[in-house]
């Protein structure tokens, strides 16, 4: 975590993945930001109150409160804060909610520093071209299965029960990686 400096814009990075947070923090510091990091909404709120950031990158799902709560809090502190919401579990409803609460953009993980920088430069309300290659149904299914598998701590039998799917069918789906 860097100390604030009057010359560089301040950025609050909140994500519970320590490796991702560390790598992204270094990449953003190289791009001229003074980065403050936190691993949860609860840890980020006092940091934001002490030094309201000009920019913020917030993960949606973390231990404790949802990143949506922090988006709302940061927007209340300073409506000019440029906020990018990141998530590994993208869906339209949460994207709309994040934008309504004050996020500038909503990106699916994995997102790199260049994509995040581009997102800071775009408004959610701007005329944005619709992606010519939307996410395929196979990829969405793959992501959902892997999210549930992660929630079940890698237990294939429990994951199959939660998904209401035969265990062998689940194993076949996990063996096939969508393009």
C-alpha cells in the first residue's frame, strides 16, 4: 500500500484475492496511481472515509459484505469517484445494480490493468458498441459449474447434487473446456 501523494490520483483496490490484489496494485502504481488496498468491504470503508479515492476497483463477491455496498458508500462520499466493479460471476442484474449504485463500469474477471484503465475512461451510459462475440452458453455453463464446484470446496458429488446433475455428466462437462 502506497502513501498518498498530491501529484498522483488515488485509487482504492478492494479484492479478497491477495495475489490478484498485489499484482494489480503494482501494475496500477506503474501507471501513476497511489494505490490503497483492502481485502474486504469492512476493511475498505475506514480507508475511504480517511482518504476518499478518486478511483476505485471493487470485487463484487468477497467475504463479508458485498462490493455493491462499498460502491454505494463511495458514491455517497464523492459522486465523482470513478468506480469499476469486477466479478468472476457476471450477470445482467448485478451489472445493472452496480451502475445504479454509482459504478462507472462493470467488468468480468479476469480483467487486466489495461482493460480497467480503459473502463475508467468510459461512462456506463455512453454509447458502447455491443460485443460482437457475446459469451457463449457453453462458457456461461462452464463458469456456473466451476463457481458451484468452488462453493462445494471441489467436491464433485456435492456439486452434482446442487446442480441436480448426474456425477458422470458433471465430470464430462468439467473435462470439456469451452472455447
